[in-house]
């Protein structure tokens, strides 16, 4: 990475003033060059800075385990990098929607979340009153022609799922394009975080995505501990790692069950539904909540396990895993399942790299990328979880990567639970220091969770930027559907299982 | 063993997964936090607990009216930690009420939702089809509602199930603080359900806005959507699947 960037490790705090503020053209040149050289965008966000908008980019160099941070001040418009670097297009739309900075020449400038602008006097879409536009009420991309038809799905779907709108342009069963419109879950998380930390903060972070409560709580805690210059006790670090992997297990096993359900393979669908609960209940054994809420706080963890409880928990996890092995063997050995999984919803390695996909969706394309290895923090610095990749980038690969990853997680959990370090699980964590900035990455079960936190002169949060893995990955789903049959959409969708609330914030 | 014999062997080995509830006990982890029991005369009377509560759910700390509004409570247990003696969470999973204000409790009595009138029980008691509307939450409640239908909790053994269309439904289940962006879709879904219809608000967000309360881009839950009357309020963040099932069965007069 070029020397014009501030280089930092994951969860390493530095003075906010040390972030270089570059002219817009130089900033964009460095971003484009660094991406071309193999880095990816972890975060790219704005905040109000006088009459202008301060944009801060975080570029991750996975091979070196380094993060590059740089910024610029921009006025009412700037040239778009979206065509050159597709992984940036959604970030540019976000900055436009929030701060009115128009990316000139953006390949497709449209609302991202249909949220009101940060400055109510500057509405990027020129709306006069408080925006009443609802997501989905806008001109969709259309394919014209005889026998071309359009299918609209959502925001209220057939199942118990979060709201989103999917618009397909089809010819018979064949899908030309899928356009995904989100924003229905927007509830203003980032705005509520400004001015913290306060009594709401941890619960808010746990509610960014309820199925990733542990992951986001860890990313948050790592971040504010770094801002305070505080090191947690070893036992807390290990318990956090155990909780993170239990969360991954619950979701991966649940996903495999749902994928089985979508191809009508009921033995695995029903058993994985129940087995998922064994991992959720393991979290509840630790902290009382099936999603691990309330467990991770700045300073450590709120709950501990004595040796007996840890050993009992390990036995339960092992027993559950033996059943998962059986249930998933049935799934992947069934010819009717493989017939539906293989070659469906393919994302090429090139597309994956271009879009900056993360998590199992990226690893299924053969892109070896995992925060636990590339930007390790906490217990993962001492105990490495092997990274699993696939080759084919299809539904099968996304399922198989989950299956193998779950196995690595079980090995990790069992090993840790049977050898917990001694000592306390919590120590008082001081408040964040003023004028600091930290980038905190955690490998959640969907992929990289990125928290970029900057404190003001009083040590309060000036800006708390969240990037959910789904923010990068939704476009992957849209492209995976091109040329597929529309009847395979539920299966493709489930194989990604992206978060609406994590995207919409 | 391959093929169908192998599948059957696995299924047999898997055994019965469905919980014993309601005939037998619903087993909860030891640390599960259910109905809180409060005593203003003990410890600091709940003052410190009120100060740390993320959702300002503790009412009248130190006073005779000490109570927790379970419509706001996220069951994080921070108040119990801060005010030992005055606030204690029990393992009682029954946490639903017919009126919103009924969720404000001090634990002196169990929180049991009253049943519908006889006519409504006759209509819905044997078969209740629900349409779920997710309106701006964190997907935690949705995950537990999905779990309520799996082989473990198997809600459909009571004739209760989620359906794909509001036209096929007897009512809706609302989760989330009702984001501005979902408000219209929620109203349309409710209007599409033929009357008479039930409305069930699930989780702290739907009951009060939860942790997102007072954010300008949401409605503070169903109390902020007066067009839609609510028949049952289910507390939790998220409510345990058994808590939801128990609330529905009590509404139907089945337990």
C-alpha cells in the first residue's frame, strides 16, 4: 500500500488527525490504484464537516493483514468511481443519499435505503417536504420485448422473512435480471449511536442484525477497548471466541436445513432445524439468551462458565455435531439434492473479486478471505481456524463451505471449552479517549463486520459507521440469478441468506 | 446404508424432538431470564437498575410503584446486576398480555394473557392461520417465530401456523418498531386479512419501539400505529418460541 495512507492493524486505535486528508482526485486515485493492486473496500463513509462532507475510506490488504485509512473533503459532487470499481457503487449511493454528494457518472444512481438526508435542507432527490417515498416506488430497470414479463416480490414475502423487494425481468422461466430494492428495515441505528457510548450502545449493536448479535457485540467491544487503550482478560477473549463460533454453527446448520427445505429434502430440513437450536441453546447456557445477547460487553464478558459447566457444554456441542454430520451427509449424498445444488446460481471468481464479496459467499468462489486469519484479533491470534474455500461458486459450494466451516468451528469450540484459561472474565474498561479513530473487523458468520468509530473532543462517538457483510453481498445474489430459472430464486437466496436489517441499519 | 433405507435409519435414530410443553415441562436453560420479581424495599429499590436500563423500562425506582415495563424490556439483566435484591429475573416464560399496559409488572402475580370471548374462540380456537409482517426490527423475533414452527416446538400441532398470503390468514403477527418505510406495507397487509382478524405484537420493538424507541424513522411499535388494534402483546427480545406459543394458546383459551 502506498505511503499516503495511514496504515493500521485491525482494532488498533490512532489519532483521528493522523488520517491523511487528501485532495479529491488524489484520494480517488489512491483508492482505485489500491483496489487494482488487490485490496478491497471495507468501509467508505461520510460525515458532516462544516459545509462539506468528509469521506473516510478503509481499504483492507488481506495478504499483509493491514488496513489503509485515508480521507478527503468533498463538496456537492465528485466523479464516480463506481464503474471502475463496482465494489464502491453502493457506498457512493449511500453518501449521496445521506449527504447529497452527487457521484457524477455513477453507473446507476438510485436510492439505497430511502432514508431521509442527514441535513434536512439538502435532499439529494430534490424532494421538498419530508421524503415520503417508499422503497419500491421508483422506476425499475426494465427489459422490453414480446413475451418479456416482470415479476414483483415483496416487501411482504411468503415466509417469515424480513422485508425487501425483488423485481425480475423474465422470459418464461428464464431470468434476465434481478433488481433488489432494500431500505424497509431502516430504523436509524447509526444516528442513535452518535454521542455514545451510553446505556443504549451495546444493545443497539446487538440489534444491528439479531442473528449476528455476538459478532457485532465483539466488533464493538474490540473497537471501544482499543479507543480506551484497554486489554481484556485472556479468559474473556476465549469465551468471546467460543460464542462467535457457536453463533456461526447455529446459523450455518440452520442455513443447511433451510437449503434442504428449498429443494424439498425434508429429512435434513427438519433435523437441522432442531440441531440449530442445540447451538442456540449452548449460547443460552452461557448467558441466558439464545442469540448470545448480553454476553459481550466492553471490558470482557458478563457471564462465566465454571469447569463443570464448560465440560457439560462441550459434551452437548459434540453430541449435536455428530447428528449434524449425519444430517448433512444425507443432504450432500442425495443425487436429487446435488442435481439442484450443482451449477445453480454461479458467481465467478472474477465477479466475486470485482464486487468485493465477503464471507462464505466469497470463499465458495475460491477467494480465500477470512478476518479470523487475515486480520486476527483476540483468541484468533493464538489459535488459527483453518479457512475453507470452494471452487465452483454455486449453491453447492456455498452449502459445502458452510458444512466444512462448521466442522472447523466445532473443533475450535471443543478445544477451547476443555481448556479455558484461568482468571477473571471482566475488568473495568475506561471510556474511549478523545480524538481517536479505530477500525474494528470481526468475521461474523456472513462475513466481515466492519465498525469504524471516531471520537470527538469529549471522547463521545462522533461517527459510528457500520458495514454489514450483506452490504457487499446483495449484488452477488442479483448477479447469481442472471440466466437462472426464476423457480431457483428461493434456493439461491437461501444459499446467500443475507441480512436486510444489517444492510438497512 | 444408502438411499431411502439410510434416511429412514437416520430419522429413527434421531428420535422424538418435540418438546413436552404444554402437557409436560418446557425446559429452559438455567440462566434464562423470564418474568422479573421486584421489591422496592430491598437493596436500592431498583435505582441503579433503572439508571443502567438500555430502554428505560424500570418505572418508579425506589418508589412503591416499582415496576418493569416488559413492553420495553430487552431482558438483558443489567438491572438485576445493578440492583441485587430489588430486581430478580425468574425463569417464568409466560410473558404475554391482552392490553399494552398489562406488560408493566412487579412480579407479584404471573403474567397470563386472558382468553378471547367465546365467539372468537369458536372461530379461531381449532385452526389459526397467521401472516407475519416484519417491520423494521433486527430479525431476532423472526428467527424465533420460525423456530416456533420447527420440529422442536411444532406450533402446528395446535392448529397454529404461518401462511404465505394475508388472504389465507386469520390475523397478523407484527415484529419490529414499524419503520417509516414499512408502515404502508403493514397497513396494506392488515387490510388484506378478512375480518374478523387478530393482531399479535411480538417483541420489545413491536410493543414500544424497543431499543430504537424515539428514532425518527420508526413508529415506536404498534402503539404508534393506532389504525391497527392489537389483541395480544408478547414481551421479549426476542420472545422465546415457547413464550409466543404460550401466549397464543392462552389467547385461544387452550391452556
